[in-house]
């Protein structure tokens, strides 16, 4: 009796080891278990090397991330479309910005969590890193609609902000638009979410349930790792509509980059970031999985199979860093007032 129990446990561990090997051979990597190694991984980007993370920069970047005064109207912050309480997204099909304007290309807001591990930013991959990406939405008319000069004037008119920039970067710092965006990116680099899936790949066989392991195996067998690989299970530019036309291709005018390539979204926290795809056309994760089977892989994925894969994807819900909502520094008489034109 005891011997059979030991044999069963050994077989289970052997099966887990084989599955872990299969995952890694498919090109998927775990987030490091060691916190220092995880921080080091998040500091590999180009912008991180130019502007290394410090505690002071993170705290300042957090305030700027939540501050709606970076928008023309004083109503929209980075957190509006990338809400840290909603999986880092906004729970609507197309992002809503200045004057209640929907994104003109009907583009969905991708999650900010783990975005530091994407090889590119934006759906068309036009930014290489977070610091460059942060500049775009602030200035874009349908988003925050704030010109560089307005943002600079607002921040420099608030003595407490100027003092924090000096504390973070030195007394001779020039607080310009680029540095403001760079500092937001420093905060965003801390928004990483290790999950039970990482625990499993790092050797904890009990981190995933039997059903999640079955879903993981099916995820690989169906070929989902053709696009969803690396430490972020996505985040790279890939061809879209490889096998068939996307069911909602006519919703919005987005066609990818100049070569028709689209940034593959990370699957981390995917169960928290509906609706799905670049135009937010699918609310059901299982339906989204089936659509990818036909559009990208040229195969039919059954309801039962999609359900099993979705069960696995639930294991990618990560442990979120604790983020306390910051108290923002007060405006002065010199602070430019909001406009709504």
C-alpha cells in the first residue's frame, strides 16, 4: 500500500517534470522566483538602463500615473484606461478619452501589468519601450489631449512636484515632458505579477491543479505557443489572420504595422482584461480562444477544449503589487486651468 503511494507520487512528479520541460521547449519562460532576479529582469529594457529605478522615482512616477492634471481636462489619468484595479485595463471595447471620444481606430486598451516585458509597445509596435509609449497617450487628441508645453507648465507650477523631481534626479534637474514620461515608466516597470504558473515552472508541482495542467498541455498541443511565448506569453510582433479572416476584422480600421504585423497581447492576467483582441470584440475568453484557433492556426477548437485552455489561463492571474492611491500635490494660482475644447 505504502509502496504504491510512493510510486504514484513519483509518477506524478515525473509527469510534472515532463510537462515543465514541454513548456520550456515551446519557448515559454517563468518569471524568476527570487525578487532580486525579478527586479533585474524588469530593468533590462533600454529606458531602464538610461533611467535606473530608485525608490524616489517610483513614488513620483506613481503620483504622475494617477494624476488627471496631465490631461487637458484635468479628468483623465494614465489609470483611467490602464486601471490597476481592473487588471491594468479599462473593461470597455475601445478606449474613451478627451470629450468622451472613443479611440478612432476602435482600439482596446492593453493591460499595463507586465508591459515592461513586452518587446514593443502599442498594438502596432511603434514604441520600443515604456518611456516612449508614455508620451503618446498624454498628447493624443482622442486620449488625454495635452500638449507637451501644457504638461510641463502644469507640473512646474506645483512646487511640491518640482521638489520631488529634484529629490529623485538632483537639484539641477530640468523638468520637461520627456522626463515626466520617463518617470511614469519607472513606476510602470514595477507592475509585475508573478503567478501560480510561474511557481509551477519554478518547481512547485502543487501550484497548478490537475485541470490546469491538462489545459496547459492542450494549450501547447494546439499550437498556441506559435505566438504566445517568452516570459510574457506574448508581447512580440506577429502576423495576424494567418489562416483565416478575423471574425470582426471590419470593426475599426486597424490593420497592424506596415507589414500587417500586430503585437501579440500578453496572456498574463488575461481572465481579468476582457474584452479581447485589438478591437475589444470578444467578451468571452473561451470564444476568443476558439477564434484564435480558426484565425491563426486554421483549426477548430471545441467548446470543451476552449474551456480547458481557459482553465489553464486562470493560473496566469498574478500576485499584484500593493499600490496605495497617492495624495497628489496641490495646484497653485500659476497652474494652467483645464479646458474642454
